[in-house]
C-alpha cells in the first residue's frame, strides 16, 4: 500500500510540474517558465547595493516582490536603493516568455544576466519562482 501512495504522489507531482491546472499565486510555491535554481541566489538588496559587481554577469537573486508590472512580464523587487526589475524575455507569440499574476506577493527567485538601464537594474530571466509569504496579524 505505501508503494501505491508513493506512485500516486509521484504522478501528481509530475503533472503539477507540467503545468496542468492553473497555479494559485496566493497559496503555492509556483514557477513561471523553466525551473529556477536558487542554491546560490544573492539577496536583491545586496545586488542593488553593489550593482557594478553583477552587471554583465549571470546572476541568481532573490527578493521580496514590491509589485508586478504590466501583463505580468515584470516583477519589481524591493531594495534599499536602486530599483531592480526581473523581466521575461520577449516572444513573438505571446509578448513574453512567462507572466506572473498581478496579485502575486511574497518572495521571488530568478537567474539571468543583469544589466543597467539608467538607475534601474534589470535581470532578464527565463523563469521566476514565486513563494507566497503570509504575514500573520500582530498580536494585540
């Protein structure tokens, strides 16, 4: 019986990874686009503070979502200084390779090549993983 439960769980996990069904951006850790490896991610505020060290290099970063841009093709991360925008590569078919729901809040992890556009840092990422964070109500 445990083997059967394992197989059912495995199949469910595989189907979930294939994108069947609509992800719920408010309750589940969800990846938009290809999987993202977060093992060496640098916090977004650190990247923004030392942007010159990362510009032009492949970088993995993580940070708190401040906002989701138009059509979900951009995620703006909170930093203490320079704005940091994670954007999807553009495609001919849909406009962008991935789209995050505008209601998404929590932590985002992405990897790509960082570039500077004026005072804004931009990371073009093939995929982004969003982990919802729920803040509990403070005790009165």
